[in-house]
């Protein structure tokens, strides 16, 4: 059995769906969902989309400068200029697709401010459910496109290369049982983040670094993996057992919330005297880590008691409701929070068209390293990146796909299938990454983790197994190794990467 399409998109977050919808209707498109359409990090994004809605050079320059400053100027300036200059067009295209952003009574967009931004420029939907409304809104359009096929519960396993080392498709496992190839003239990796390699993450737990693992095995360039962003304020109830933590958007701090240590004392003035709670995420996360270390505790507090509770309930309905479920009321109670892994700033290296170092292979969204984020992502640039570079990739495919031919290959079909349990290995990865490759790092800890991950990788490669759980474990080990190896190679502290030695 095999399938053949013009374009194959792997992943169903905002980047993948937007790219698929931007492919011309005359081309057949297949979208692979490892689980269901609803499982993606995009669905969990709260804050919104950063965009200057006017061509005023001063405003555009401020967005550019804020992004560069947050990324410690390790960003690709040309990529940032591309992002900022196409932001208004991205918003207009989402509106054309039927996505609604919150407005005031005069029909003006409601704009908020988050950490690292010098002005209000962030649009949001449903108060604090921007990713959910954008992703579900676009998902609803897929069934109306006759040229688009969605395959749920279908995991991409390995990229298929021709003799010229061009990507001509992927092997897949459908519903944990049916193994076959899908061939395509162009393949797009939109597989999202890496959260599952850590013990605590804001990501959907289906985020196991699959795209990065597949791309690395095929020989694609992977860069900037040492820059793992931790969100400063994930809800931290003491009884929590899930590795997935509920994110409390920094837009709450943008509306005036402050941070207190367990002694109920403010502390951000010590680490960022000017920006305080609205400093970039790397600074705030490292400050919280230091306060937890100094006070022998595992959390700090988000203080909204001085803000209007009714306004917070209207402005942040999702956050308000979840905090209430855990026994905390915004505007009345101190909310316990702690940093959790949130976003990988590196990934599969691409150009401005989203094309990787392998011909006919594109990467968009969090799996891609476009150069926009540098050493630390500016808040709410991620959803914007999904749209801007998703459109660029689609336009490149639309222009070139007519000159490409479909190809097939001879594949191994006699693969072992064992009911092995990889949960202990996955937990061990998370434990090592949390302890040694988290907010602070050292050569000894990184070396210990590298040796452990190398052994895990060797063991997995000696016992291949045709199951989703094997490939997820393999992708997690590969991704964790890339983060650790590149963290070892960068000896200076910068952005998200903080070395103790």
C-alpha cells in the first residue's frame, strides 16, 4: 500500500494548517495528525499575535528592535525584518480566513503588552485563547477544501530520500498498525515543539520533537538547539502530577500583575530594574530560579490582588477559570507559579521560504529555525512566525511544484514489532534534562547527560521497533542529544542558555 500527493504537511498546529490552506487548490494536499486535529501547541497559545498594523517606520523599527534585543542580537536580522514587515499582511490574511480578534466598542483592535515589548502591539482572541480560536477557525476550513485530505492518528516515521538526497515523502504508521509510504513532490514539517523531553512543560504532550528527529536522521541542518525557552509563570499547584503545566500568560503581567517570592517580597527590581516583570522571558525565568534557590522553595507567587477582579475575569476567562478550579481567584489570591519548558528557539534550519538544507523539504512553525528568535523568543512572535513563514513556504511550493515529478523508492517492509514499554526511558530523559539542561547548566551536568543520552540512543538503534512509542522515544533522545550537545558547545551564557561555569 502507498499514497501519493502533491504536497504533504506533517503537523496540525497553526503553521501546518495555514500552510496547507495557502497551497493552490489545483494541487492535492495531505495533512498528517499524529493524534487528532486538536492536539497541538498552537491550541494552547494564550497571549496572542504580535503585529504592528501600520506602515509607520518607527513602529516597525520598534518591533524589530524588541525582537533583536530579546534574542540577544543572535537573531538573523534579515529574517526578523521579513517577519515584522509581513505582520500586518498576516493579520489581514487571518481575518480573511474568518479569524476574529478582540475589539473595543469603537471597533478598534484591543492591543496588549507582554514581556520584552516596548509598546502595545499584541492582538488576541477570546481574551486569552488566541491560539485556540486561530487554530480551530482554520481547521474548520479544511473540510471545505476538496484538494485537502486529513489523516488522523497517522504518525510520520522517517523521511524518504531519492538518490540525489531529495525528500520525496515519508513512511507512516496509521493507527499504530498500518505501515506504508506517502510520496509527495514537496514535504512540510510542521511538527511543533519538544516539550516532552522535559519533566515539566506547557506543551501538549504529543510534542516529542518528531520533526527534528526525522530531519536529523535524514541529514538536515539543525541549529540553535541550546536555546530552550522556559515560560516564567506556569501554574504550580502542589498536588500536580501531570508533566503538562497550565500556562499563565505574561499578558497578565502586562496588565499589571507582579511577582513575589515565598516571603511575599517583590524581586524583579533586583534583576531588571527598568522592565521588572515585563523583562524578556529568559531574564524573568532566571530571576525566579534564583529566588526559588535562595528561599529553598519550588515556586513563587503571581500577585494580582491590586487589580480589579471583575476586569481580570473578563480579560482572562480561560486563566481565571483554570485558577478557580485549582482554588485560586485572580484579583484576590496569590497564584503559585514556577517556570516550565515552553519553546525551542532553534530547530531545523530554513531560509526565508521555509526550505531546509534538504531539497523539497520545508519546515515551518516551532520545528523550524528561521533565525527570527535568536537566543530567546520575544513573546507572541511565535504565532506570527507560523503565519508569515507558512505563507512564504506555500508560495515557494506553488511556484516550484509544477517542475517536480513524483518519485517512489524501494523500502524495507519486514520490520519487527514488539510490545516494549518506553515509559521509564522517557521519564529518565525528563529527569536528566530538568536537572542538568534546564534554566541553568554546567559542563559536568551537560557531560553526564550527554553520556546517558548517547547510551540510550545506542540501545534504541540496536533494537528497532515498528511502534509509535519507539519512534517517539527515538525522536526524544535525538532531540535531547541535540540540545545537550549544542549547549556543551556554547560555553558563554546568553539568552535562554545560562552556564554556571
